C-alpha cells in the first residue's frame, strides 16, 4: 500500500510546517526505500515539492509521476 502525504494544509512559507520540512519529517518517520504519494496545492506548494526533489536528487529522490488534478498536483515520489 502506498503511503500518502497531503500537504494541502501545510504552510507555503519557510516555517516549520513548510512543504520541504513536512516531506523530510515524513521521510524520517515513515522510512526509506519506498514510493509515496504527495498531494500539493497547485502553484507555490507544488513548486516547492519539485524544488525539494531536485535538491535531494543526489540522495536518490526521484519524482516518478506527476498528475495535475485542477487545484492540486499529485506526485508519486521515490524516497531512497
């Protein structure tokens, strides 16, 4: 079963509930070597998910797919 992280309630700023930190906490708590689904609000939040994945690419993070669903974007991400 694929685990899901819904970021729609996260802060879009750089605080402790920012998308990047929420993903990092999720990765640490749920473990590695798995595919996860990340739901983000289209716009700034989705951009932050993509920037985080790009920054973590050297660690093995990969965006496997991206679905645009109106006001949200659903990513399937591999967390090494």
